[in-house]
């Protein structure tokens, strides 16, 4: 089973090292020691923690029912619009999401840097990659 050091835990969860250490010290995130005596978190425990804490992340406040389950609430950070199309960039927690839409749609939604929005992703294909040499 893979284990992750505090810095890796922080990177994967999009938080600071100090926040990851506080979660470990409080017992919210179970940890152990590796052979060198460094604090590590087992991959399975980290995955479970990530799922639990994701439920407390920013959520979409609309009351619209929809089939898409991949929803990322965040802030618009950039809008580049030409005559027909717009590129909208959002920061959703540690994730950067980019959407291409009509310039008319971006204007109608009032999208501008600093505005709240939710990216809804529905895809039939999701590509998953892993680092080489990592088990």
C-alpha cells in the first residue's frame, strides 16, 4: 500500500504542510512512521479522508436537480472573450478548471474575475494517469 509524507499529503489535498500536520496531530487524519521515523499517511486513509473532507467544501447553492455529479464550486479568475467565444478560468479549491463557451453565454451569466460559479463536468471519458515507478 502506498504511503505519503506530510508534504505530499498537503499537495494532494491542496492545503499547507501546517494544516496537514494539524489534521495528523489532532487524529483527524491517521498516520504512522516509516522506517526512517518520518510521519506518513497510508494511501487508503488519505483517500477516505479526502472523500470525507470534500463533503465540507464549497457547494453549489442552486436548487436545480441534474444528472452530473462532478461539481466544482469556486471563483472565476479570468475571462477572455472575443466576438464569438469566451475562455473562462476558475479556481475550485486546489483545482483550476477552464471552460470554453460562447461570449454571449459568459456575458449572460455575468462571469467576471471574482464572481462565484460552479463548474459542472459531465464526460463519458476520463483519463487517469499515475506517476511511473510509484506503487
